[in-house]
C-alpha cells in the first residue's frame, strides 16, 4: 500500500472507495509496471525503433529525476547494467543499493552544490564512453533542479531565479524555458558531444508530454529561444526581481543569436504519462460500479476548480477522476501545495451541494512545501471566512491537518503529475 495512512483516512465507505481509486493511480505510476513494456533482456523497442542490446560491448544507465532509483531498479532487473549514475532528491532514500551505481541526492525544487557536482559527474561519465557502448538514460520530472550546470552565472543566481519563478505562477514549460537558457547541460547539451550510442526513456510530468520541457529536455533538444525566456520574464512582470547577470546572459544570447540545440541527437521516448494513472483509476472505479467521467486540468487553479465543478452531477454513484497539474500563485507564508489547495477550494465551493468525497494528491508524494501528498475530505459545513483565511495565507496543509485529512505517502519514487477524485 503506497498510501501509508489509508486506514486512518478510510472512515467511511465512500472515503475507502476514494482512497482505493487513488491507490490504483499510484500503482500505475510505478516504473516496475512501466519499464517491462519497452525493455526485454535483448532489446529495447520505442517509437517503432528496435535497439538490439547484443550488439553493444557494454550497457550503462544514467537516471535523474524523482523516479531515478525506481526506474534504474526496474531496468536493472531486466538487463545487466555495467555501471551507472542515479540522481534523486534529498530526503528520498534510494531503493536500489550496490557498488555499480553512484548515487547523488541533490536538492529539489531549488538546486544546490550537489546538483552541480552530480551534473559534472554525469557529463564526464557520458563523454567518456566509447562508440560501441550504450547509455540508457532514465529521465523523470524533477531532473531540472537535480542536475545544475549554470552558464556564466552563479549557483546563487540560479537558485534566486528558481525561487522567483516558483512564486510567479509560471507554467512548467515557461519555467524550464528560462532554466534551459541559463544552463550548460539542459536542452540536449548533455548528449551533444557524446561518442557512444544513447536512448532515453522518459516519464512525463508535463502537459502534452513535451520532451523539451520534461527535466528541461536534458537528453533531447530545445525548441524555445533566448527571446522567449525574456518574454516570459516580462509576462510575469518579474524583470526587477532578476539578477543583472541573468538578464545580461539572456540579452546577449538574444543579440548574438546563439541558440540551444534544435535537433535531438538520440532517440527519446515517453514511456508513461498522467493518462496511465487516470485509466487505471477509471478501471478501478468502474469495478466498484461507479459511473465515471475523466478529465485533465492544467493552468490556473481557480479556472481548474471551475472546470471540475461543472462536471459534478446530481446523480448517485458518480465518480469524477481528474489528473494534470495546476499552477498556484503563492500568497502567504503558509504550508501546503497545489493539491491541498485544490481540495480546499473545491470544499469551499461545494458547501451547498449534496454529500461527496473530494481528494487530490501528487503522484510524487510531496505536495508543495508540505510533507503530505495531498488531502481528502467530505464537503462538510465549514465557516466560509475560515477557509478564505487559510487560502489567503497559502496554508491549505495546516487546514487539513486540523481536519485530519492529509494524505501521507512520503516520496513515492515516481512522478506522473497529480491525480484526484470526487465521489458521490
């Protein structure tokens, strides 16, 4: 069971059903259920291409992202990896041990010195391999901050930019566009000078499975420009918050028309996405005889709430399953994340409706700046002003602590965005 406080939260039949549906979504995101669909002991089959593994003298792996260790374990169970590197977030204890894998725990969502050290080691590892060897890259969300190689700016400046963007309400694509243009490793630069063969298996945590945005397209390429990065800074009116060195770097890049890699050097393939979780949850809900409606939500959290509310039916035994990832503008100094805030906003807007259960969690197990994956609640009557106060301070985590509605999974070693359920 991935949901650790399942029994504490399953206080009614409806809540138990809801948690079981969420659990099925989390299980679908487990790399051990994903990697074997593409990898066998003697070949990798992706994008209608077959990589015959027997023709390579050695096979290595480089994994970075929240699913780095679990993807490596799933791969290593099928084919013998000679050696490899794993880069996962601090606080996430690697589930794979052994001397053949060098493991780094760097910071997320803001890079640290370990992110820089890991990036240098990965770059060296990749460039030292021979032409008859193969590296299998295992990429998942979170990789953007876990590997950092700032380009002519300090790590402190990079961290500052990250902090500003995290609070701005920028989408992950916009965020990563800026990161790619401040980096020596992202946007395909990692594999640019590689002599050996490579293939990249990617778990998507972005809308539309945009390979150039997932982990900032480190093994892919970049279809954005320096001018785009500056436009995003102006769109969110954050130019005044940016270090001068960062603005100079972007302006120079724009004026010299030197650009990031525009063509992918190796084959990249999305092996799993949020839809995988939604379909597993739909199957589970239908087995429980619920009438199911599925949807994906992206962008501003208030607009996402409106879209979900439109789908709520008066009928009994109905289930709305949603996935995706909303953006939240952080207003206060509270504790919480987009999933807990989404549940709180839905609770606030369903006060006059019939009884229902509302839940939303991050498949990575960490929601915002909290230790919780998300929240679950019934639309019980609560004073409107109390809910507004918690929302005003971005404090949804503490609200659900008081309600005993926080979902705990700890780090799940995967990342396929967010999943949620509304049950009538």
